[in-house]
C-alpha cells in the first residue's frame, strides 16, 4: 500500500514539474516534433524521387507491368547468342491468346527484339544496337514520352524501314541536329515538345548488316527519320529504335526477345504475373514472367535505390541524434536547476530510483 502511495506521489510531482517547467517541456516537444516532420518530409522526397525515376525509365523504354521472356534471357550467353532465347511462334501464339482472353484488363502489349551489327553511311561505319518494337503499341507504352524525338519525328506507323538514331550514333554516321535541351524539353512535363525539328544527314539512308541465327549476314536499307537521346551514354552511341518487323528481318528471325504487358490497373500486376505464369506452365511453355525491376537490366536502377537507402539511413541517424541530443540537453539543464528540490525529496525519504522514475516520467 505504501509503495503504491509512493508511486502516486512520484507521478504527481513529475506532472507538477512538467507544468511548472513548461518552457523546457515545450522546447523538448518542439524538438521531437521538428525531428519527426523532417523525417517525414525527407522520406516523402525520397519516395517521390524514386517513383519519378521509375516512371521515367518505364516511359522512355516502353516497360510494362508484366515482363515475359525466356529463362536466362538476361545472361551473358543470351547477349552472345540472342536467337537461343527468343520467344518462338508457338509461345507468341499462346501469349496472344492469353492477352485476347484478358483484353479487358490489358492496356497494350509491346513486343521487342534486339539486333546488333554494323551501320554504313557513305564512307562512315559504326556498330549499332537496334531495338525493334511494335510502333503503335510502343507509342502507348511510352505514356507521356510518346514523342521521343529531339529532332525529326518518332517512327510513324507507315514508316516500315524508318529508324530513330541515338544522338551519339547519329554523329558517327554524319547526322547532325541542334540538340539544345533548353528549347527541346517542356519545362513543365520534362519531355520533348512534340514539334518536328530539322536535322541534316550526309546520307539519309543507312545500310545495316547483322548476323542471323543461321550464321549468315543479312543486309537491309533503313531511312533515318529522327534523332533521339538515351539515358545512358554508351547506349546513345549505339542505340537505334526500329520497327519490329524490320528488325526481325534484319536478324533473320520471327521470334521476339520479350513481351512487355501494360495493365489498366498496375496495382494488380503481382496477381496477373502469377496467373500468366501458371497458365504458361499448364500449357507446357517454359516462360519467365516477372517484374522488370527484378531483371538484369534493372541492376543499375537497383544500385541507385540501394545508395539512396544508405543515404536515407544516414539522415535518419543524424536527425535522431540531433533531436535526442537536444532533448538530453534540455533534461540535463532541468535537473541541474533543481538540485535543491532533489535534496529536499531525498531528505523526505525518497530514494534514488524514485527520483530517476520521476525524471523519466517527465
């Protein structure tokens, strides 16, 4: 009974001290509030930055909510022998049928295939990587980046042999344009303004050669319709956007490297990936259905996000240390100013643990 009475008195004294030293209490409270607000704002900024960068990557590269490809299609062997990892006609027919059955939930799908070879323009030549894709569907998949040309125009539906060159590759092949981001980019949306800008090429047509899966060299003539920019310098010097059928003919294949499926409700992507994977297994197809962020191509993105995570942890520690130090300083000052009170309470019979409990309650 006496112990309970002592605890009650300790609580009453602590509450009295909080009201009596309200300035110190308010300072400590404000310090913690500022710390929590800073943490919330910083976390919100990082989340918004991550989402904006992810949306930019998805739009510029026509990435969908569901990625379908062959297993091990992102390995080193697949880069050396890409034809071994193409989705064949039977697998494509299965995917097209599945998309037809679930058309109400699918916004679009983009098929893509990659071909590598040599581009010749007059007396100049350069290595290229051609990213063949469905042109109309790709326009939808690029979202707000539907106009992706810095000069010229994006590939049109009727331009069966049209190609869009990376700025670096264009310079190597004699195509020049005034690529001033200040006049090209919309300051509000951060995307190129949909205006066709002039560019000059020493030779408007290119001779493209690439090795097919059967070991022979294929050669086709392409027409340069515009200049674009990649988000990575190495790609900018080799990248070329092209229609899917043209790239397949150049690579000597009817297969595709991957399917990117955009859903009307991206939040349901996990469910749809699981359902498509199960349907493929039941049909006897060995397909990898995944999130692009888990693929090898997203390694650079994952590293960037990991670095941001380390930075966030560091900032959280700094904010907590500052807030904790401020509260500790305030409390230390409060204790030092009340030495007489502590002595009086000790003389009345309060023990050290009672005083510790009182300050802890405050």
